[in-house]
């Protein structure tokens, strides 16, 4: 259990919970968002990814009820969207799809089944992870709720099982066929370390990231989220599965460039498969470059990753492309790429410490001139993963 001072999200969740439900929470937890340094759209292809947990967290505060109702409160949202309630034993999970509360309800229902819980709960969440920015605000919410409820109900879940439960909740309740990367990153984060994750084995290998006097990571939020993201995500996933089937492999993890070149795949399947195979290689090379201290080489791989996501996987957008090109022009930048599912959201840039200030000065004006909208530039640090902050009793 963490003894660190409450962060702002936790303070908001605790205060709102006490005000709404008449007593302080019985259990509470924090779970971070994540930035993926490299390895995009490879997780659901049993490939390799390299994320790290960030300092921005979602907080969940929970308390028991005497009836079978689950009452969910999100004080950070507009007033008309803050509250959601359902019955633990007579709910329609598919009717929740498209609602923010599905990401909270899913872990609650699945954990209640594991613990044979008959009575409901009050759940309050507050988050400092930007919504819709590709920094995994959904997984942070799922993991924080699951951890807080596991503490409340005294359920002893292994970290990997907790991550898998949250992934299943997103599949079954939110209707999003996500891979496991986001949940693993939120659960297994360590300060100062990234996670080289093998998504076939769900194996997490922590690797040291460059010290802050050599390099920093900067996120730039484009401020846009294009509506086609969900449908296009599903389409890319289907193209990958179809390509793997045509080549007779269980997933694109087992494919090679030569196999793809000779398989006679339709153009979309060909390009998606080529991205996945080449991206897995870039993840391996990136990890090796970081270990060797070759930040210029690591940065080149980030630029190449973005180009592949733009040209082959086609999940970038004009705003993200502009942010990457502006970053490329800033002195001291090693590399930059979109991070997350795409079609908006954020970029992540690896740069020397002095360049971080230059990015903050130069990017907003150039981006505003190109797209007539604002962006947000902020540093991120590799931080600790999910943790209980309060146990009942």
C-alpha cells in the first residue's frame, strides 16, 4: 500500500465520494495512464510493444451498499453525465456500450462474480489522464476500479489476472476488442522504466529508460479525436486477422516480410501486415538502442514507426503528422511519433532536456498556424503502476 500524499485525482474522488454517499470511501486505488514509446497496433497481433506508465492517474474510491445497486459517480464530467446506476444482478451489458460508465461497470460486475458478491457498491472516479488522447484513460479507469474493489472485497488477484479481467471488461461491456497492452502498462509500471512486453506470452520485461539529464519524453496533445477511430480500429484488426489466415499463421507475429510479399494479399491486408512485421523489428531495435545509449538511433526508429503508421497502417491524421514534422525541426529532438490508436490524440517525442523547453515554445504557434487549433505540450515521466491507497477496516 502506498503512503505517498494523495494526488489531485485521488483527493477529488475521495471528496466527491464522501459528499455524495455520506461517508468516506472504504477502499481506494490509483492507476496510471500510459505512453507507448514504440510498437503500435502490434499488441492484438501477439507482437511487441514498449510502453511506460505515466504520472497522470485515475483514482477510484469505493464503498459497500446494502442493496444490489451499483452507483457510479464521475465528478470530473459535465453535471448531466456524472451519475450512472444499474443493478448488479439484472443488467444488460450491451446496452452500456458507448457510455463512459461501461468501463467502470465491467470490472465491477466481473469482480463481483469472482467474489460471489450479492450486494452492490458506490464507485467514484476522478482522473488526470486526458480523455480521448491515446494515453489509455480507459484502462486507467478499469484498473483503478478493479484494484479498489479487489481491496474492498478482499480478493487476492495476481497482477496479470487483474489486467486480463480489465481487458475482458472492455471487450464485453464497452465493446472494444482491445489488446492487453494498456492494462499491462497500468498494472506493471515502474518508476524510471519502460516495459518491453511480449503480447503473445504476456511477459513484461522492465528496461531502464534514459536518465533525465540525457533525455526526456514530451507528449503533445493534438486536441482532436476523429469520429472514425473506433470503426477503423476494428477494420485494421480484421485485416490483420485475414492476412494471417491467408498465410496460414496463427497471428502476424509469425509472419515475415517475404511471406507477405508472396502471399497475394489484397492491398489493405498487405500494408497492415507489413506494418506489424516491421514494427515488431523496430521495437526490438529500439530497446537495443536505448540499452546502448544510442538515442539518435532510437529516435530514427520512432520517426520510421510514425511513417509506417501513416503510410501503411493509415491510422495517423494531418494534425498528428504536423506535430511530428514540427518536432523533427526542433534542435535536440531525437525522434517523434503518434502514440495510441490514432486518428487524433497525442504524439510522443524523445529529446534532450533543453529541447523540451524549445518544444513548448515553438510547437503551439506552428501548430496553430497550420490547423487553427490549440495543442498542449507536457513532459511525462515513467512512473509507478497501479496501487491501493486505502484498505477497508
